[in-house]
C-alpha cells in the first residue's frame, strides 16, 4: 500500500505517520538508543514481507512458500556473521529483550542465578528486575558501579560472583559511557563456572567497526537490538559459538516466539549490508567524535558527567552537585520544549525516583546520521547549557528554539 492509499484508507494513522516524520525532522533526538534508519531499511520494513509466516529457519520451515524469506533471512545471518565475526547468528528475536530471554531459556532453569548491573546504575530491565520476567523467574543478584568514579568495579564484580555463585553474569549496559573489559568479566565468570552474556544493544555499531572492543569470541553469548548504533531494521539478535547454536535456535523458536517478523528481518539484512561499508565505519567514528566533543564542551562549562567523559556514543549528565535544584525530569521537559529530545536518567548516588532523577542521558547516533559534526555539536552544547542555566526563562527558550529549528532545518532526517 502506498502512502496515498494509506491516506484514504486511514487518515488518522496516515496523519500521525506524517506528523511523526515532521517531528523527527523538526526536532533533534539526543536519545542514545535512537537512530534514523535509511530509506532502504524503511522500505524493507514496510514491505510485503510482513505477510509471510515462516516458523522455523531457512531451509527448515513449517510453511510452504518460504523461498524468498529464506533468501532474506540467510542474507541477514551471513551479513551479521561478517559484521561481528560470530560463528552462529539468530536474527529472529523480536527485540533485544527477546534475545536475552532466548539466552536465559537456553542455559538457565527457573530459580537459577543471574548476576547483573543494577538498573539504576545503567543496567536493563531484561538483565534482572523484579517487575520483569527475569526477576520473577530467576534468582537475581546485582553488582553496582563504583560510586566515586561511576565506573565498573571489576574487583566488586569478582567478589559478588564469589558470594552469589551465579549461573550467568550479564554485562553490556544501557547507560554506561565507558569501554567494557569483556575478557576481565569472562575470567570472573570462568572462575565461578558461570556463562557470560554480553548485551551489546547500545554499542553494536561500535563493536562492528572496531570502535569498541568486541565480546564476540570472548563471552559465551552476545545479544543486542539491531536499530540503535548499528542502524538496521528494528529487532534483536543473538550470537554464539556453534556449540550453543541448537540451544539458542530452539529457545528463540519455538521456545519464546512464533512466526518471525520477516519485514523486520528484511530491514536487518538491509541495514547490516549498509554497516559493512566504509561509509558506516566513518559514521561510527563521527558518532564517537561527536560524543567526545559534546562531552568536552559541556564539561568545560562546568557540567559534571558520570566518569568524566565518554568512550562511546553516550554520556550521562550528573546534576547532583552542579544543579542540585534541577531534576532530570525538569531538564528533559525544558529541552523538549525547545526541540531537543533526550531522556532523564538515574545517576550513581541517585537520591530521586526513576521518574524524577538527577541526570539526563545524551547520545549522538541520530544527530550524526543527519550529518551533524563538530560545529553542530558546538551549537547543541550552547543550547543545552543555556537551558540548564535558565530552564523556565521564556526569552532563553525562544532563542534556543530558534537555534534548534535552524539546525534541524539544515540537517533533515528524511527528505520531505
Ligand atoms: N530503551 C532502550 C534504551 O533507551 O536504552 C533500552 O531498551
């Protein structure tokens, strides 16, 4: 169905899609987990592939008519293997959470022990939390960041591992700005006879190009989502050695899911092909350069960042000392009012609730996809600093809105 057909069949949805496109063009996303996929990925995701049921795997399906979806899924698998150097890849998980669920199902029994980073220190719901299936099915214990540095404390992880004797240690995070030492965590896991699950949802693009050390070939299992820094179709992925292939494949289907979302797998295949190009390597280099420049500019104006900077695509602003009366929620709302979209985030030593918080998370994948580089990071830093200084001042808001609109207009996310 083309857009004209959608407009006449369902004006509400057609209008909302058009308005969402305009919102993405007119505002600036600094949400670290968001990106703008290519028109080619969008076309693959919005295609007739959505109609096909294909339970099973390429060449081994439960339905007829799977020749074309087989080609697409195999291409996604082969391209992922080339991107990350994995022995075995499953591209069917509907999301990063489903990918993690597949690993737990493959190697844990209900009641087994997961050791993971606390959510408020940058972990993820699917790494073990009482409101999530992980907290309900498994015995979850947590490690925490060193609150004086904001960094992983590998000694503490080793001590916690000895105390709780986990069956799996989860590393890889949603709000951690520094490089992760996968070897160190694997040696801790080996000492206590646990698996390591490396969740690279956020950094998969950096890992693919070598901008962040790779856990592939180090950790027992590597999972991720496929739409963040890797900028492919929306969903999840699991990677492992051949020895775990059957267990993972059965845990994804039929263990945790039914029919694969073939339109999303098509979007994964297209995005992975794009990520195998030198242009993507340059993109990721620019993502990290932009994050480091933005971090320096904010810090030189007195803003505190957790760990004092970033090695990756994201940074965490800690307002506790510098702006004790400004909450993450207030800053998020004030920035949204001027067209800068980011999310409030808890920080180490957090005293406020997760709905309020004392920090915000800032990421550069989406702005870098729009072509923004150093000069634009300077404009963004100035805008953020002005709002931090006077979040409710109408004149400041007007001036920042105008600068954001000018920047967004020069760097559209999509052609209109
Ligand atoms: N929602 C993602 C993020 O923002 O990090 C994690 O799933």
